[in-house]
C-alpha cells in the first residue's frame, strides 16, 4: 500500500486504526516525510490524536521502531493533545535538530501540558550536555531556556517541576541553589523533583540529603531518594538502600532494586538475589532484571571469569 493510500485510509474515522498498518510509518525517508506532512493536513484532529497515541505505544513496546519523523512533523500541531504526544514521542531522540523547536514550545506554547512535555524531552539533551556530547551553544540554549522558565512568575507547577528536574543536570552554583530551594519547599511534589534533580546532577555533595530521605514518611520521597542513591551512591550506601527491599510500598522496593543494580558489587548482588527470593512478582522481576544487567556488565562476553 502506498503512503498516499494509507494516509487516506487513516483519515477515514469510520474505521479503526490498525496497529499493523502503522508500522510502515517507521523510519520514513526524507521524501516520504515530505509527503506525509502534506497528506497529514487532511486528517481530522481526533484521528491525529488517536494515531499519535498508537505510535507512542508501539515505540515503547518496540525500541527498533522509529517514528521520530512523524513526531517532529506533529510538534507544531494546532491541537495541544497532538503536540504534547509528539513532544513526548521524541524523548529518546538525540538529534540536535529538535532542540530549537523544543525550546520554542517550552518558552512560548500556550498549553502547560505541551510546555511540561517539552521540559521532559529537553532533559535528555541536558543529560547529553553533562556527558560532553552536545555542542556548547546547544548546552547554553537549553540551560538558559530552562532557567528562564523557572524564573517566570506564575508558571504552571508541573512545568516548573520538570524544568527544575532537567536543569539539575548542569550542576552549577545557580542550578544547585534552585534545586535546594525546591527541596526546602513545603510542597511535597516540589521536594520530589528536587531529589530527582539531585540524582541527575551526579554531584555526590547531595548524597547526605538523599540518604536521609530514604527514611521519609512519604513513599514518593523514598522512591525518588532510592533512585537518586543509585546514581550518587557507592558500596557504602548499599545497606541503607537494601533495607528498602522490605519497604511497605512496592514502587519503593523496585526503585531500591534498580538502585542496587546501578551501584553494583558483590554486596549489591547478594541483596538482589535475596530480593528475587522474597519479593512478589513486581519486585522479583525488577531485581532479576537488575541482577541480569549487573552480571552482564561484569562479564559481557559470558566467559565467566
């Protein structure tokens, strides 16, 4: 079936969207993308939303599928639900060509949902900047855009949280002050974002705070603290993280298992094996996967040395 024919079929809202047909929208060539952009204008907005939602699910289920050309095309969609989905669909994309459009959405889009999605997707580029994988001018643009949004009066709290989480990766005095102010907030969700940002910073100076929050009353705080410990902690922190394997909250248990896998070492492996034995289905799966990844990292060729 040609692309023209398939897009015409998609535009027929009287028939359901067939997931199998959507596979042909993966890895479009530049010419196909141009044709798609032209044809897509004739598809109704509710069907556009339905197609984008299906593409998001497919890309999450199969990482080999590449719908980035579709998502880029839909970044400027007039309907916020479509634009938001397109922005989230680019979360795993490292193409610097989308940095400018994302910054534009973050700074100027009237929809808080779209601005929040843009901040989340830009956070991946902030990580790349921290790893030295972005050009200095791109790093500067992203950091300044995030800081501008954080400084904006009356910004939506969801957007503000995601911007703080993203800017934590830059780990400057300015960003550290922002993260600390969020942590000292009386707002629990803002504190969660601050702890998340601490982990992203790769700055071990945050570790005493993160370790203390492993014992927080709020399970959402313990969850973020466990994740941050996996990024900041060393083998000395394993006993405190391993204690969360028996936390009353299953998500905290799973976060602890993932953190142990990130830290690694013989003590972490022992704790993960114990988690596999005592956990319910979710914890067993998380611990087994962490253990498998850890053992693969130690012996990627399977020689068993």
